[in-house]
C-alpha cells in the first residue's frame, strides 16, 4: 500500500528535528511519491537557483547555453556589455523554442516564423507583420529572468523575487575564495540521463561512506579518504565537507606556479552541495561539477563538466594528456556511481525498504534531508 504524502513529510520532519547522533536515512517512499515530486519541482527547482553552466563557457557576446529547468526552457546569453542575461526559450509569437544546445548567435531568430530578437531580448524583426493592425514590434521583449553568477558559475531562478545567491553563500565564499575557482578553464562537458531519482544522486555525491567500496579502484585507490575527511554542519543553502591530504605522491596538489593557495589548502578537496542539486568537487588541480535535474520520479538529467586551473594548463608539456588523465578518472567514477545509485533507487521501492541509521560519514546526507524538510513544508 502506498505511503501517504503526509506520513512521508512527517517522517522527514521528525528526522530533521532530531540530533544527528540519532539521524536516519530519508524515508524510502520519498523517492516514489508523485505528490512529493510535484512539491520538489514547484518549490525547489522552479523557485531555487539552478546552475546552467560556467561563465567561461560563454566568453563572447552572443555565446549562449540553452537549458530546461524541469519543463521550463530557458537560455543564458552573453551581452555586448559582457554581462549575462537569461530569458525563457520561447518565442513571443507562436511559442516555438528559439535556441537549441549551446553556441553563438549575433541575434536570436525563431526557426518557425523568423521573429528576431537582439541579445537583450528586444524584438527587432517580424517579417510580413507590417500589414497586421495594431502591431508594433517595440512592444515585444522577452521577459528577463533572474540570473546571477558566483565563483564563475551561472545560476538562473524562475522566481522573480529570488534573494541574491551570493548572500546565501557568504560563509562558503570565505572558506573557498583562495582557490579562485572562477579562473578555472572549462575543458569538457557532457549530458547524461540516469535511471534513478534525483535525490539518490545528490546524496551519493555527498556520501563519504561509500568510497571504500564503490570507489576502491578510483578515488580510494591510493589511500583511505574516509579518515582524511572533515564534515561540517550545513547551512540553509548548502552543505560541504573536505578531504585533507598531505604532500604524498598521489595527493591532489596545487601547481608550483600557484602562489595564492597557502598551507593545507594546497592539498585539500572540497565536496559541496549547493541546494537543491548543484554538486561540486573543488581541488587545487581540478574542478568537477554536476547540475542535476529530475525528469520524473525515476530519471535524472545531468550536465557534468570539468575545468582545470589555467596555471596547470599553461605549465603542461602535454595539455591534452593532463586533461585526459583527469577525465579518465571522472568517467571511471561515474561508471562506478551509476549502477550504485540506480540500485539504491530500485531498493527503495521494495516493501522491505526501511530507514536506516546514518554513519558519521553521511552527515551531509542528513543536512540535505533537513533542507528538504524546510522547503517542502514538513
């Protein structure tokens, strides 16, 4: 018998209100309830800040990225004054999608009837409309969406009253500012669809407990990161932990030309979840992030990408080899994680599925659950 939505929310609230020492995993039914999913779409993804890419991916005026925020098509585009604006990806005439994928345009032209907009969204061309009574193109402009940048990431919110994202991340900014993440150079990006619930993937990214088993041949090949991990209480907009390595042979490390990272941070990796579903792995030698969007209860769309610090690329004798080495690792990690999170999702729909006690290494999963409890009104 399906678990009632009210019971799921009650369980979520009870778990969020307990001490972490008594915390449990999310109620299994939360991954399979359509009413919960509808709440998530409306309150988390259609109101929150959603990462759509990196500023360095659209360096020139007219460069754009199109994106679908759970059924709401949008695009971001670099302006002539170097700012970035976001718009609904819908023509004002007959609602055709305007742009596909990523690329460059000098103006935005609808592929259906050639209505054409400048980079700022103003209609500048509407062929064969001159005989239409009361039509004046100056009255037609694409509605500008909330768009902000933080540490080189581009965020869009469908909520016109969304509070500035930087104000939510000030303490995190203070923690990671020395990395100069905005200067990392994008070198690879990919889109994938996995057959799992979006929450399973977010939790897995922030879960340190699975590394010793799932990533024994990748992240944990040379050392046990569980014992090098420090976790922190989450804030309303994010949670994080870091892995502190030493200057060993296989440690992450800042390039010798990097003079701004000091002390332990030269060998530190941050794992960050910017709620609802932007997860980041920040290292002195690499940046990996996933922008995660639900596509129903049992599918998740992922835009994942990798960047490398410019000083590492400039110093490399073989730039392609540096990129390939990091990329091979990330692809291996994804190949290990995908069957894992899909298996977890399958298990949560079983009659025998129950909440279980969380390890101290799953602190960020509990923080994520507390965020869900706050935002879903539990």
